[in-house]
C-alpha cells in the first residue's frame, strides 16, 4: 500500500492511474528533484504477466535512450513492489491541450516532429509502441514533447501471443486495422496509423471514428473509410486531407514509410510550401465514377469506390502552396447501416475480432501516393574548397613568401651599358609556426577574426554579428567554416566572401559539422542525431530532407546513428574513431553528458564503446552538480582536455584525461593556478594546448584571453603569457578558437 513515502521517494500526489500501474508525482531527496514514480499495484504482484510487462517497459526505455522519450532515472523493487522512476514532466500531457482548444497547424507540426523522431528511433530497433495516444505524449517545462508509456510495446520480430494471451492490446480509438484484427506481425506502420489519428484529433478536436462502445470503434477502423478532415474543419489547407488519407490508409503498404516522412509533409503544409516528394507517380486523382488507376499489388476496386479529392479549396479553406494531385478518397458509406448486418458484425467483433482479418483491407486500396512537386532547394551558393580567383581587394592578407625579388630587368638589355647585378630585397619575416599551426581564428562579439600566432596580420572576416558556432578550417586552409542557425557557411580569407554550404531547414537545430582529417567524411549532428556522410559540398548543397543524408551515406547505421543522443563529435587522427558527447546516465547522478569513443570502421548499429568518461573513470566534484560537457578536445590519439561548468557560459576547471592509462589530471588550471577555462584545442602535432581563460574573480563580463601552452610544461610551475591579440570582451564571451595546420 502506497503511503506518503515509497522507499526514499516522498509522494506528493497521484498523477494518473492506468490498467497496469499508478503514477505519482514524487520528490527524490537524494538529488533534490521532482520525479515521476510509476508503481505496479499490489493487486498485480502475484501475476507474472503484469510483472514481466512492467519490467520490460523499463528495459525498453533504457535501451532506446532518445531525447524525445521520457528518460528513466531508476528501476527496482521496494518490498517486492516493482517501480520505475522517470523524469517528471511538469508541462502536462497532450490530452489537456486538446481538451482546452484545437491546436494550430504550426503547434501540431512541432509536436509531431518530436514524436516522429522518437517513433522512428524505436522502429529502427524493431520496437512498436502500439499505444500512441494523447495521454502518452507529455511535455516538459519548456513545452518540448516526449513519448512515454512503453508498457505494451513489443519487439516487431516477436512471434506468438502477447502476455495476456491475445494480440489485441491498445486503445481502441487509435488502433490500426491490423492491430484490431490481432495480427501478430505488427511493425512501425501501425504506430504511423495511430499518429495519423492523433494529427486528426489535434487539428479538429474530435476523433475520426466515434462509437457507443470500444468494440464498435474498433470495427470502424477496419470497415469504415477514412472520414474527410475537411468536413470537420473546412478552413484547413486542402493538403491536410491527402496527408490523413495516406497516414490512415487501411493497408500498411499505402501509409508513410516512416513517421519522419509524415512529419515532413505536415511541416510543409504548415509553412504553406509544396508537399515533399513522398507520393508515388503511379496514381492519379479520378472523378467520381471514372475508371480508377490502381497501383500494382493494390487489388481491384470498382470506380465507384473512389471520389475526387478536389484540387480547388473548399469555401473558407486556406490554400497551401501550388495545387497538386492528391490521393483519392474512398467513397463514404451510407450513414444508414442495416441493423441486422450491423448486429451480426458487432457480435462477431466482440466474440473474436480476428474474424475480420481477411475483411476491410481494401476500402482504400486504390490509395497510393500521388505525384507531388519537389520542395525547392535552399537559396544557397555551394562553397568550394579552392575558391576561384577574385578581383575584389582582399581584406585578409595571405602569408607572404620568405623572399621577394626586385623589379625584373627590361626585356632588351641597354646598349653599351654594363648590366647591373639584380638586387635582393630585404626578406619579409614569415609567420611563426608553433605546434604545427600558423594561424588562429576565433569569435569576438559573434564575428570571426584571424591572426598569425604572433598577433600579426590581424583581420576581421565577418561583420554581420550573427550568432556563430562550430568554427573549423576548410580542408585547404583558405576559408573558415561555421554554423549559423540551421546553415553551414564559409568565409574566405582572400576576399571575405561568405558562402552557404548547406542548410538543414527541416530540423530544430544543427549542433555540429566536423570534417574528418583526410577530408573524406563529415560528422553532422541534427537534433542530436549523428549522421556520417561523404564530404562533398555539391551533394550536401542538394540535401533537402533527412533521408537524402541517409541516401548519401555508405553506412546507413551511421545515418542516423540511433544508439545514443549525440551532441557533437571529434575525429581521431586516422579517422577510424569518433569521440562523442552523448546524453547518458551516470550512477548516483542520473542524466549526464558523457564522452564516448567508438570505432566507425565497421558498419553496425551497436558499435562497442572503446571508452566512456568522466564516469566511470573519474568524477569531478563540479560534474556531480552540473553533469555537462560544453566543450572538449582530443589530440586524436590518447589525450583529452575537458572542463567542468562552474560559472556563466560554461567556464570551469580544466581536466586532462589519458585514455591509454585511464587516468585523469584534476584541475590542471595552468594560468596562475586559477579558474576558469573553456574551448580547449590541441595543436596539430599534439604538443601544445590552446585554451580560453577568464579570471574567476572578475565576473562574466571580464575580458577573455587566449593561451597557447606547451603541454609538457603544465604543472612545472611555469608562467605563461596570452597570445598577443586584442582581449575578447563582452558579456558571455565565447571565443571558440581554432588553429590552422601550417600551410
């Protein structure tokens, strides 16, 4: 019996009570945070089926580890009573939002984007949720959507009945026809059907199928045509009808292949853009009573079974982009159903819904995807590694040669005058090369600056003041790449021209874009999903959707990599390993940033980690309080430099970790043995360490200096001078310095 305390957890209130568990809002005094505590009721303790299902849910969520799935903090038993401790979602659930008002297209698209990511991650691991509904879509305090409740989720390849002895599990209003019929080989397309129902409900506030009993609703999913969403909300763009028809097609083969495709189409409609090319060219819109064009394998249907999905808007409807051919809709059945037939069907459903396994699969069989216009490319100018010669006067001076000859002699030597020996001009000092580097680039007030390591040839490359991150040198060293918004851009040293390399307009955020040392591959983090694809600027400039990246990749298991939520990654020197900051779980801490090193030479969805740190190798005291890794550096071999978070904008103590020895040097702090540091960066030859330093005592607006330190002297008591460049000023200074390999 649950009292005011359950183990160490203090119960605050009951959140929900379901068929197999009760969820409480609780407080964890050990970590001083609110949690959601899910407990299997005592009445089920002696039922091994419920206990097994309950335990399986915890293991499935832990296995998925996706940023849009409610994370698990703890799992165990208290006096024989199983429980799961999850992140507390203070933003409520989707049921509350739908009941309060009808959601807009933009709101719906944003929620679906998050849920689609989590579903695709689960489906990639052959896990089918099977109970997608508003009550299982939760929100955090920032309004981000999360998928929860994998209590009846099931591995797609599992055979045999479910734990209750029947395959019919789920919520009737959202069950796909094949789920209603008790089919054993469900796959992710069953969840896509439920997602289509969810979109219908969010946009209209009502369910597509409504009946007096759950059994009647289940039967309607099998036998009734998909209702027109425009009948319920005529002011929606007409393309919404095509989307719902495809998402809720009776045959799984006629639905979207992935939840991400559905999300992409919905996002295009919300922005008023043409639908992406997700519909087949084999179908055509047909007029009522005209011969139907049926895709191969769809079976045969009389022409009267379809009607025109009108290309012209309905009265009051909002057009969405250029008009396109949309999939035909099955003819609506008569609202009057013979009582005797209905009663017979109703009894058959109640007695055994599997009876309908061979019925009802064809009402929308002629619905194959229709031709869609292609989404226009981003207005971007592909950058090139070797910029063309420009007539523009350069603002950033290139390195000068060591020796410059004097003016050439005339083409015809003067008569009777002895030739004068050619004079050699005074040698121009060359830029110093230190640690294998000759130039440095950094950010100051959101603009990019460069200089030689002695401070000479100081130049400002950009003047737009836009937020930038992820600085790196182009492979040829003649441009600096950076991330701005959802785009990767480059600025050339020769003429400061800015080019757009590619834009990922279909994602929430772009975290990193890092080119391998040999220039063959690029690691891209989109919405914290890692993609490894060939580094080809022309191909990257043509990418329109996530699947385009997957198509480019040689290894599909790394495009995207779904095992972990990846913030950003660094390459080894030989390009055979990645060191990634992932969202992991640390014992006694919970969710935490962890650096994980994996091999990428073998194409597998589950590569064996070479190392993980800080835990289990070492545990900085500051990391216990703020388990974040804003930036780290790898020499590409065995040494890592990272910092903890102790103050605004991620500055903290500096640590060195040796992967060979599995040992860490704590609080290296080379500048006056004081805090604070960020943005570590190893020199090309690994002999020096570049760091940003801001004095702890001067506050977050104090100037930031860059130090380039011989690594071997750290800890010797040596004193260091900052690089001779102007101090980096301003609140929240974030230099992100990078070094160019000597040219």
